[in-house]
């Protein structure tokens, strides 16, 4: 993605810039899975700068200690409760509806559903375009038995 200083564009070029960007606007909607798997990830929007997912955890859905390079993530609870942990399983915080946590890139963490009912969280990821390599997830602990997604296997 090219960085453009819009302030330096001519009025005509600026109008073209706006019109092109406006062609990429997309409405967002989704349907909640009827019988969700242990963990469902629904991508609501994605661009070079950000990604927004809805994660639904029905039974456990805990993950392993890991961190992300080249991105920051905000987690926001829509329904249910979640516990976030750091190194040595130290509790970072427990969050319920309309609460969440900001996790800067490089921060080590894992989380699990706590409480009854499904957990629904927005995962909002902002990418650092200046980071020298493609952002990735770095796993520090082995995957939980239920984690079968091959794309997660980065040790």
C-alpha cells in the first residue's frame, strides 16, 4: 500500500483519492453459527491496516501462550466472560460484557472462556506497516489438544 499525503494532492487528485477509497467501503453483517464449534472465528472486515473478527467460544476454546509481531490487538467482550493470562499463568484480567483489553504487539498472553454460556468477543487487529516482515503469531507453549488449525503451528 502506497502512503499518500492527501494534503499535497491537487483538488482533482484528492477527489479521485476519495472516490477510490469509497469504492472499498463494505457493509458488515453476519449470522451467528447455530451450533458453534468449540471456537468459531468470523472475519467481519479486513484491509492492509486492520482486521476485525468475531470470535465465538462455546466450550472452553482456550488457547496457548503466544504473542503477535507487527500488530496490536484490542479484545472487546460482547457476551459472556473471558480470562486473559500472561507468562506463568498470571491473571492479566477477567472481562465481561462491554469490557475488554488492549494488547500491544509483543505482549505474551493466552485466554479462556470463563463463566456459563457462549463467549462472543470482537478481535480488532491494527497492523504496523513499518514492521520489516509479515506480522505473525509466535507460539510459546504447545497447542491445546483441540487446536487443529495447521496455520497456528508456529513455534
